[in-house]
C-alpha cells in the first residue's frame, strides 16, 4: 500500500487546524502550525475563500490526513457507512475511530496515530489474546487489547503513557493502566470524535 513519508506539519497548515500528527511536538512552541499558521507554499498567505466544493474537498482531505488513510480506503469506509443504518456521517466517524491503530492512540499507548500504526505492525499488541498486525483491524464491543509484556518497557510507550493526562481516554474505551490493557466498553458516539470535523461536508462531497 502507498504510504506518505514526507513532512506532515504542512498538512496542519494546509487544513488550518492542528491534526496532532507529530505527537507531543504539537503541544510545544516547535509546532509548525503555531509558528506559521497559514497554508504552505509561495502563495499560502494570499489564498482566498473556497467554493462549496472546495470546502467539501478540504474537509475530506483533513479527515483522511488526521487518521492517516489513503483515498481508496477512505472511500471504502464511506461506502460502508452509507449502507449502514443510521446517520452516514456519524457511521463514518465510528468506523474510523474503531480502527485498531486509533484505539492504541486513544488509550495512550502511542503519541500519534502514525506511531500507533508502527507499534501494531511490529506485533506489540494482542486483541482478545491473539497478536494482530493490521492497523485497520476493526475493534468491536467488549474486545480487549493488551500490550505484550516484553513491549511494556519501550521508551515510546512509556513517554506516551506519561503524557496521557493531557489527552484523556474517551468514555467509549476503558483503560487498565496497571496491566497495559484496554477494552471497548461502548459504541462510538458522535461526540467521541473530534469536534473540528464537519462530517456533513464529507457526505456532501461523496453524494454530490
């Protein structure tokens, strides 16, 4: 699968909001968005307003970059959300939040979703007692995730756990900090996802 390996701070500047793609760096004065809060490029400071289509496109791009997903996979998520019962936008966010890499990030085992993906791929986590190496693995109600014992002393994990108080754990997840484990305790509600997301614009983009 294609994977972007370039600078990611430009994404925050392009979308006009912090996407927290660099973990703890995003909370310091080294954050590129804090230092240059305008779009990258030669004409970044002179860009005008977007059309309705432009706003829809930017919102879709923002959410894709926030969760680290490529276009084809994101469209598959939307198709699944569209054909499920309920509100399409809320369904989409629930599917994205339920990804294993996002759950690892939300529970505080990683400082960013990119770091969480790397930990998952390197077999550091088990779901319901079995190792899972697929970042897009869908976590379901009452699924239990656990960090393997030999991985609990990793510096990245220790630093992430120390910084957890800054982010907090969403109410749909339950963290057992002592045993480096967590559980999906409830379905994902709309308020559990970022308030900076306007999912209605994404629905309008794909259904136009």
